[in-house]
C-alpha cells in the first residue's frame, strides 16, 4: 500500500537556520527558480512531492507563501513539514508543540528522531515511538530517521511500524558519518540499507536517503531502486541549489 500518489519525496530540513526575513528571501528566490522553468504544475513531474520543514515559529510564514496566489510561487507546490513534535498529546509541557497544533497549522509531515535530536537532546526510541503514535493519531505523516538498522528494530518493537495501516511511516536512512559532513554515503550502500530496512518493516515502507545530499548526487541516490526520496539539510538552505535538487533528472 502506498501512502500517496507521489513517487518521490524531496524534503528540505532547514534545522535551526533562517530567520523571518531570510525565509522571505528564500521563498522569493525559490519561486523565481521555479518560474524560470515555467509553470511548476506543468513542468515538474507531479509525482515529486516537495516538503519544506522550517523551525516551528516560521511555519505560518511559510504557509502564507504556500497559499498566496500573489506570490511568485504557485500555490501548493510544496507541503509543510515540522522538524519535531511533542511526545505529549497536550497539557502542561512548556515549550512543547503538539501534533494537534501542527495539524491545525496545515503541517502534513513531521521529522521524528533526527540523529541530531538523538545526539544533542538525548531523544530515545521510546520518545520517538510516542511521537510516531501521536503523528498518526492526528493525521500527520512521520518521517522517521534511522542511522542504524538496530534503531529500526528497536522502534518497530514498540511501534509495530510494520502493522498494516493506511498511514505507514516514511523512514529516512541517515548515516551518522554523512549528516552535515559533506561526505555522503554511496548510493549503492544507501540502496542496501534501504532494502534491509524494508526487510524489517515491509516492502511498502518508503525509504529516503539523508546525509550531505546535494544537486550533484541527488540523481544518483534517486536512481537506486528502493530509495524514494531525499532528506536535504545544508543544501536546502540555498534556494537555487534546492531548486536544482527538486528538478533533478535521472541520468
Ligand atoms: P545534511 O543534513 O544534508 O546537511 O547532511 C541532512 C539531515 O540532517 O537531514
């Protein structure tokens, strides 16, 4: 069972970067790049879904660009994602942002268990499990980050990710050595990891590759069978570069 009609998912993870004025500039430049190619709707393969994940407070700003017909961007050429979600459903958890709140802002996707959150904020498989459950409860699509196969197994034991459901999560394979290093994994190895992940979770699970993905290597990763998209960090901060990734061509 496939989550959606798209065949490729390209996700921009801006991390803790870009303030409000930088986001506006980014959107204008990205819009320009896209309109150079004419109508996005006509020219971009409609099977590619683009997701932009800003920091929480900038989500409404990004959705204004998403919805505004007066902007240079065509409406709905991208979906909005969040970089995290609270493990708690609601209540006295100062500073947390709930799945329900994200949904009410038009967010469609949530990155869960990013390796930087595991490393710097001590996020555990149990917390990740809770976050996945809340995403699914509120109709958000979790993009669950995995650096090692053990993490797939650990999350699967608590989350039963492989149970048939109309909302299977998406897995992003993010090897630690490749994240933020400028040293991507090889497409062949990423493909091997993708098939190992699918062996545990089922063939229908989507696997994205993340870790120093950019416009030079995007098409090699996406040419691999079993890799259905990219999670792009540093290279997504430059709208010209990100537009090139989104308009990748398979060679
Ligand atoms: P990077 O980040 O592209 O800067 O390596 C990827 C990620 O952390 O999702």
